[in-house]
C-alpha cells in the first residue's frame, strides 16, 4: 500500500530562498516540481496556489512571475491563459541576473547569457 503524503510533508519539501519558496522534491522533465497524489501527478506550484489562494480554473495555467520554475510562493504565481503565459515568456528581455538580451550577448545554441558566462569564468 502506498502511503499518501500529508500536506505538512509537502511543506517540508519547500526551502525559502529570498522571496521564492523553492520546491526541493521531485522535478519533471521540464524542471517543474511535482509529486504523486491519489494516483496522479500533481505539479507543486499548482497545488500550493490552489491550497493557499484558491481555484485556478480548468482553462488557465500558472505564470511564474519570478521566472523560477521551482518556486511555489503563491505571491509569485498568477493564473493566466496559455496564450498570455506564452506571450509573457517571449518578452523576457533580460537574463536571470538582469543583463539585457541582445543577439551579441546570447549564445544561440543554448540561449545562455555571455556576460554571465564571463563573470562565472572570472570568479
């Protein structure tokens, strides 16, 4: 018999890092936190939003306003349409460290920021 995780055990899988609440449990192939509940896979950010804020709606998806896929802080999550989520993702004009994205400072093969790579190499 498989034991169901309690809600408290799910909170134990969250680590506060600045303003983000990072899921430390399992991840799916896209980098989102997830767990199994009643025989189905549940994305952690959706579970936290629904349990702390309310219903998301069947036709909506969750946008990570902080752009951190493992963040489950409901203040960083907003239910939006799939189209809006895609539009917002395309508007990312800065890397995670705030450097403006221009064709000359982004590697086309992997999308990484050249400025961040240089800074990381010099440390």
